[in-house]
C-alpha cells in the first residue's frame, strides 16, 4: 500500500509539474535576469499588484519568462508563464497581422471604401478605408458615456457589435485628424471577416496564432472555461485588491477582447522579424507612420506605434488598459530585443519607462 501511495504521489507531482511550466531563464543572461527579476518584483510590491507576467526575447528565442504574484488571490494560485491575461488594446496589434496577411495575399485593398466589403454599413459623407481605420484616422468615435458596455452583453457576431456606433456621425473628414478608436477596430475586424471569407476569431486562430505558435492566445469569452485565465482585480488606494467589474468583451474582439501571455507576444514579434508570416514590404507597411492630409506624421502605422530614442534608435510598441488588465509590448526591430509584460489589474503602471529599463539590462 505504501508503494502504491508513493507512486500515486509521484504521478500527481509529475502532472502538477507539467501543468505548471517553469520560468525560462537563459544561462547566458544570468546577471541580467537576476537584475530584471528584482526590478519587476519591486514594481509588483510597490504597486500592490496581484500578479505579473513578463517575457524578454531576441529575434531567435525567449531569453527570460517568469510569473510573479498570484493569478487567483482567493485560491492562492501563482502566476506562471502560461497564465492568460487580458490584452486590452494590445489586441489591436494582433489584429493588424490579419490585416497585413490579407493585404499581402491581395485579398484586402487598404484604400477601398469599407462598403466594398460591407455593403450594409451606413455610408458617411466621406469614404472610410481600412488603412484609415487601422491608423485611427477614419473619424470613427471612441467610447461614449451612453454606450451599452457597462452591463455585460454577449454580441453574437462582429456585425452585431457595429450597431453601437454605425449610425453615428464621423468626428471629422477621414485623413484630416487622429482620434484613437477601439470601435474603428471593430469595423476593421468586420472588413477582415469579409475579405477572408471567414469569421474574425477563426481567421486569427488559423492564420495568425497557430502559424506563430501562439498557443495561449484566445478570445476572452466571459461564459467559457479557459485554462490558465487569471482572475481580474482592481487595486484600491490603500493597496487592497477587489474583484474587477464583470465585463463581456464581445463588442470589441479586435480592439480589446483577447487573452494572451507575454511569452506569446514575444513569439508573435519573433515571427514578424523572421518574416514567417509577413514579407519585408508588408512588415515595413505596418511599421511606417501614417500621416494626415497636411503631411503631419501620426507616429502610428497600421496599428503599431513608432518612436525613436534620443539616440535615434527606432522602437515599436503598444499598450493595453482594460478592466482587470494592463499589458505593454515594446521591441527594437533592428536589434531584435523584445519586452512584454501583463498584469491582472488595470492599476499597474507598466509602460515605455519600465520596458526600457528591463531591456537595458539585456
């Protein structure tokens, strides 16, 4: 009986270890990882964050990936490298890969009016294009105080979610101004669906996530059991964590409704830099700033934000802020260094400064 009990414990231990992946730590970067671990954990503690996950890579491999704190405070479940976090607006740059792929295959005309793909979408005084939607130049509004998003509602399709804003007037003539718009990405996802002849989420899964090995990226279905999904929190001023408000993100899959991990985000960027999904001209299109009619650059390409350091080194980035989530992704396309981080509270302060400090250690 003792032998059987021992074997059962051993089997349980093996299963548990298989279900809880170990951190990734490249021995060549031991000092950098030790310094980065201290820095990231200090952020978690000083900001009273329930949980954090981080990954650093180059164009060839993940150098470091680790979880900090808790994915679930009530059950004391630690964060691991496969814990799924809300991406918020980092979902937008994942969407741009679908746009780029369809463009590359000649299936999507970035400069055609959206009615070419969505004849039922109400015509506006000026045409709207996929390029303008991707760069926030289309004049589509962002969230409004009377939008039906505070009460969780399941939108059965991308097309149905357009009803929130489809009848509204444009904020300006497309191309003449910049207005950040998650709803613009909802419309863009409907264009992607039509061009791909496949529903948006299935197209992402089959044509983006699976080819790039993003096995822990998925829609944030509010009513589904999703392995590894963290619990979502709000941190009060005194540092106390409470459960974040319940939401259903089906109205904005493309602009803020996805789950993923920092490791998957690093794999995504690696796939881009290695041209495993998009060729060099298409990647250049994504990473080149659009401009207004007056010639002013927006520092936003096809979704991605483009900036330079004081030394003139270009870096690409995007952040995400959502109920129960904060995510940030930054990389240097020339050197190939990549940083991604996610937390299960929107209160986390994780942005360019933190990314630069960690990447400097590598």
